[in-house]
């Protein structure tokens, strides 16, 4: 039985047939050669209804001349995907790799943020959901942040109670006070923001990508970026995309000067309102990645070696301090 048995028949829905199929990225991304060119087939658990909404918006943007995303290939029935049981399969045309960015680890940043700003601008309030949906996001974040702070206190007790502390214990305990203070400050900022905007009914919603990352931007022939992988795209505050973008940017050793230039470039395309800038500052203030490291290590959620765990924590602490300094300076 071929491991691609479920992939080959999909191409009939596009009036094509696949000559060969290879795995591009385990376990859900495939590369297919056909007489009509090379295509990427993605298997996803995104709900079909949400995927249809996202694809409709992106299609309208494409018709308006926006080329910031790699378009979906539509079936012969004009559907953006093929549903097989509880999974969605969709096609895009194969795009050349990012070889021109290979020698510059941060080359993805400007094209990505530029395309995000354009998309946020072009889709703001195009989808009339309840504008107060930002508040459930705030409440869920506050609940998670407070839970992680409690978990960190428990982890500190565990580390302090050991006769022989591990290297991870030592690094964690040395930085515990700083991390806890950042967490409490972020919670205070978010609580204050929620109280001041409790009756505000005009939050801007846009189509957000949901996972801005170097792997999700490909370079076109002119060197500009095109976004791919909209599996997490929803209508929400653009601040969610910006938060994820900057966490990744600093994780890849981005600096403060570059971060400020990127922010000004984004704002030149899609200016943020004062309440949105305050929300971004609150989101970025929480030491989320370090909290995840602590949670994974002490709750044994993954099979990390001690060496890997402590090096990861040290690196994440360094990136956190860089991000914190920039947030303090910029906002």
C-alpha cells in the first residue's frame, strides 16, 4: 500500500493527475509533480467553514491586485479545498525556495511584516464579528499567565528542595525573580488595559495570519515576500500577529534598532491606535517562552536532555532580556 494512497486521488478534483509525490515536510506537506506543473499539497485540521471564509477574503484581495499571499488552487467545482473525513487538503503552486535569504537569517522580517501590514490594512473590519471578541482573548491570556506564575512558584520549590540541583535548576533559580516580576507586570498592564477599555466597542479586527514565521514567507522574483500557511488565520486584533512576529524576531537574534525600524515600517502602512500599542506592549511583556520552558522541564512534557534544556533556557533568557529592553524603550 502506497503511503500516498490518499493523496493521488485528490488531483482528480482538480482535473489533474500526479506523476510523483514526495514528502516536503513531515507529516502533512507534500510536493507533487503533474503535467501542469509542480504543486504543494497540504493536509490540515482547519475547519472547512473557516478555511472557506479565509480563502474567500484572500481571493478578493487577489482580485484587487494584492499579491502578498500564494493563492490557493481551486478545484473544478470552484472549491478551495477537498474534504476527506475530518481533514482538509488544499493545493498551492510550488514556489522557489528562499535561497536569496539563506545568508541573512533576518531577511524574512521586513517582507513578512510588510505583507502583514498590507493584509491588516486591506481587511480591517471587513468581517463584522462582534468587536468585543478581543475581551475573551484577554481573559484567556490572563488565566493562562496566572496559571504559569503559580506553576513557576511550584517549580522553584521543587528546585530549591533538591539536595543536588541540576544545571537547569541553577539557571532557573538565578533568574526566577526577574521572570516573576516581568510576569506580574504584564498581568497588571493587561488588567489595567481591560478595565480602561471595558466599554470600548470599536476594536479593529482584521484577517490575521496567526503564525508569522520565516518558514511561512517565501520570496518572489523581486525579493518581496508572499505569505503561505493560513491554517491559523482568523479575524482578530492585528496585535496577535505583531506579538508572534516580534517574539520570533528576537528569538532569531534580532536587535532593538532593527525592531524599531520594522515597527515604523509597519506603522507607515497600517498605523496603530494608542490602545493597540498599549495592548502590544502588554502582550510582549509576558515571558511566555521562558514560562513554557519551565513548564515543560518540571512537568516532563518532553524528553529533553539536561544539556539541551539548560542551553535552551539560557538562550531564551538572553532573547527575553533583549525583547524586554526594546519594549521598555519603544513603548
